[in-house]
């Protein structure tokens, strides 16, 4: 069977495992079996077709709940493009997103109806849509017209400017990503996920796709548990969760508080981390706590549907070594390009120069919604060939090959600055700080008010100890003006360090 629509995975799995739980909150609140998920999604899709929203942009404003996933899939049945929102978002940001994507309607649950009513858009509640009759004729006609490059969703990311950018994902890219990821991580029907990510980012695609494709089960972990590591570990164990794909900061938070020395999530067999670099001290704490588990690091941009590179932790890392991002996923092309436009290749036994990562292949999204100039600046012609049109994504991520031939993330092109004629990579200062004893987190920024380079850090080291350590490992021109201790580094909603907030201090 040729797969050209993500819904084909749901339909095949529901036929094979109708009574198995697909998504649950794990707290006794709600669960959806595959059969119920399929039925609900079709009812919602039918209702959206009747409302004339076929092919339109439809915002999903619901709590982080199995029903929200059913609503997203329902929009997909209607041939609509879903735009996930979160009730905890500031109203101004929701208004920016709805305006930018030119949404034609909002699907919300009754709990969030008042919030949705503040926007000048037609409102349809999940409860009313889920009670509609299935219109098999309309859904069938829509499926017949759809092709794999049709858009499926728009995910908004702030990027480095803070202005929302809508990344348009299509079925072909999502299918390619899912097939590559499940193979690389050995995921399958046996996988029981504990999902940490908000549903309005691309991150939960890992769990959602594997669940639909393979018949896995995903538990949507209540957000409040991430403030209480011991109850969080109990939640993982009680629900038999064996696989987590979390942002690095979530893992670091648990190990920083010493929870792993009190209680171990012994059901975990697969631990996947990414989005931000995981300091070696936290990586080792998790490896020591779960010596039999398999660990992976993932790396990749929303513009390439999710994650593009994977490293399986199959060797011991040396002191001070950065955790590799490994190699590209299957069917993803990766090129490392230097400043002269030449490709950098791995050389056996030694590290390479640093270059910018470019990605190509079916994994690429369609670009930025209603932003032709931004799209053309990032989705460019392949610089290594000019014989025919070939779009590649210029990531802005800097990387190199280590002596093992593995890719290692170095930093961001937009975080590389020039001072007194010298190029300074702020990420390198952070990495040097993390090698200092008792430093558990680090973020280096240029302050907006003074222009100073300042390092913010967490951990037990004194500010003097951190500066002494930096002086021993960095060139003089690399040294920050100050090292400032903080109890915790601010985080963005998707678990990355909020460097924009730090730069404003």
C-alpha cells in the first residue's frame, strides 16, 4: 500500500489494534483507544467539512489532552491545515499566530470556549464536533483529492527574533520523518512513551507518529509533575513507560535535584534527548542510574519536520568531550559547508573544521507561511550543484566532525560574534564553563544594555572559580566580562534556555 497520507497509519493500526490505548493522560482522566481515536477524528473531520473549512487553516485551542490529538487528526481528515495553540499562551501571541496564518476558525473544548470567544473567528467546540455523524462520502472525496505534498500543519516558532514564524509541514515530510525515526530508535508496538512536550511544537511528533504508525502507546505527562521529580519518576514507573524523548533541560532538571539518587525510573529502556545540548555531568548521571538503557541524542530543526541527526550512545565519552549528534537520519542529506562554500568531509582520526549544516531531502517542510522573503533566505539552492533546481535548508547550525567521524554541534551562526577582529562563538564559552566542576548549566549572551559578553550559570561553583576555569581553557579575547550565578536559567516553553530574556538583564 502506498502511503501518502498520515491518516493511513491510523486506519491500519485501528484495524489491527482497535482496543489498545493510543493516548492517555495516565492520571485516570481520559484515554483514547485506536478505534475511539479513529471514530472521533472522522466525526470532527465531517463536522469541519460541513462548516466549509475544507482546505482552510483551523486553530486547535485545547488543553494538552488526548482529545486535542483527535482534533488535530480530525482537521487532517477534513483536508484542513491545523494550527495548534495552547491555552497558557499569552493572548497577544495567540492573536499574532491567528493573524499570521489567516485562520478561518477555531476548534476548542468547552473549558477554553471563553478564551476562543475573544478572537473574531467562528468557533466550533470539540464536544459538538465529536458528536456529529460521520460523512463518509465527504471524507472519501477529500482523501481522493489529497497528495503527499499537501500541507498538514503550521507550527509557529519564535526563532531568534521573537516574532512568530509559521513552518508549514506536509504529509510527505511527516511520513519520511516517521519512517526514519522509528527505524533509527528501534521503536515499535512495544514502545510506551512518556510525552513531555507541549502539543503546539513539532517535538511530540516523535511520540504521535510512532503511536499511529506502530501501535505504540503515549502518555501525556501532566505538566505539573516536572516540578516534582520524585512523583514524576513514580508516574513513569506506575504507567510502565519505557521510552522518553525529552528536551535535555527536562533530564538535567531531574538529575540536578538529585532525584536519581533517591529513586530510579527502572521501567525505562530507551532515553532520547535533544533540542539543547545535555551537559556531560547530567548525561553521566542518567547513564549511571540506567546502565541497561539505550541512550540517543537527536538534533534537528522544525524546518526539517523535527529531528535530522541521531547519535546512539555506544561508546564512552572522554572528559570534556561534547556529546555527538552523530549522523543524519535515513533519507536525509546533510552537507557541512565552510565559509568559502566548500564541503567539509570527515577525516579518519582527526577533527574537521567547523561549517554550517545544510539539509536536503523529503524531510524538508514547505517553508514559512506567508513569508516568501524569509523562506527564500533559508530554503536555498544547493550550493554544491547548479545543474538543476534543488532546494536545501540552510540551518544556521554550526558543526564539525570529531575524530570518530561523528557530527558534533558547535553552536549557532547567529550566536557567532566579532570582537577586536576575533570571531567568538558564544557556545564555546558555555561548553568551557560546563567543564568547570559543579557547573550544571550555562548560557553566554551579549547584554543589550551594555554590549558586554556575560556568562550566566547554575551550580555550586563560585563566580571566581568559574572565571578562573575559563581563563585556563579559553583565549584571552574569548573571556566574558563577568560570570553571574543564578539559581535557575530561564526557559522557553519548549524547554530551551531563554537567552533573549538573559540578554535583557
